[in-house]
């Protein structure tokens, strides 16, 4: 299948409150399952007003998923039940595989009066949901930047672009995660795996997506693509920055409650029982 992908869905997302009172823009989530398989949720968080996020995301559990935090500006301080702690700063990525269970907290803070970041949830296949938790901490300096053509700059976080591989490795869904900036009037046609789920999220500026520039995409909007062989994106009359993300669908049942995503209601009940009984986090390998 070589034809370029048409746009199957355009989303504006909606404002919501999570954690201890963090105001954020949820682009997609539970209502969109399974159209985004293997992706579960995308949040765009940030504000000029610290009151919108300073309470952060206090201690909470995760099982059965991966959380991907990518900072544009500001910082997120994090710590977990396994003794890990650190700070994710501007341009950094944290790809956390919760596996069988981790309890952590994430506390955003401004730097130079700015804070903005994205969090993507990626589902784990049933066979991997009870693996040991792990982190892939990716500092901005280790993310390769390529410019395959004049007028475009691409940060390769996961997957491959013009022979350059991103630092995130060994993820079940074979993800592609690119941060792309097109200068005014520039365009890109990027080949994708025909059976993978693919979306573009507009970070800033305005562009068009799909064959023949079929749809305009403004900052804060997302385009989910139909099956096909490539994705076409073009900038408008000013630079256009967007995330291009794809992954292999799992095609498995989804049982989802809060921060835990399993395959069955019975597995969900077991997870919350483990949490209540203090056996959610183990030291086993």
C-alpha cells in the first residue's frame, strides 16, 4: 500500500484537571480507544500561571503501560517507589515502562516563567504487562537532530529518520516519535509502516495535513491518519512545529481504570487489590 494516508479524524482535545489540580489539554484518551491503539492518552500540559500546575501529580500507581514525558520548557521533578529520582528539563524525554507496578510522583515547575510538556501513554502487550519496571532517561543532548531537506529540522526521539535512529530502544510497539519543525512553505512526506497507527499533533503554528493539503491543522489540534504508505505535512505562512508519532497496534482487549491498564477486568481487580495490600511493587527481577 503506497498511497499517502488520508486524515481519518481531527481532534481539538479538551481542557481537564488531573493529579492534585493540574489544568491540562487532553488531546485523546479513554473515549478514543481503540482508534489510537497502541496509544492510550496524550496530554499537553503547561501554563504561564503556576497555580494551574504547582500541585502536580502526587504519589500514584501505574501498571501495564508506558508513560512518555517530553518537555519543551520548564521541568518536572520525579521520584518513585524503587528509589529513582531526577529532573526532566527542556528537551529531555523520560520513557517509563511501568510493567508490573510502580508508584511515582511528578511535580512540574517553571523555568524562566515557562512550562510546557507532553505526556503520551503507550499500552503494553499482555505478555509484557507484568515485566520489571524500567526507565529510559533521554537528555536533550543525546537526541539526534537531522535536516534531510532545507527548511526542516527533525528531532529523532524513537524510530528512524534518514538512517538515524533515536535513543529510545526496545519498545514493544516499535514506535516512531519525531519532533519536526517546518519553515514557512516547507513540506515533508514521510513513509510509515502501512499497518501502524499514525498521528500528528500540532505544537505551534499552522499547517496542512493529508494529500493535496486537505486539512488545516492549528496548534493544539491532532490529526489521526487512515491506513496508507506515507504522511504528508506542509507548513503555512509561518514555521509549523508538530509531533509525528506512530506505533504497531496490539489488537488486544483493553481494561482501563485510572492509572492502570490491563487486558481483563479480573486483572484490573487484582492490580488494585495488590495496591491496597501493599504488594503492588516488588523487588523481583
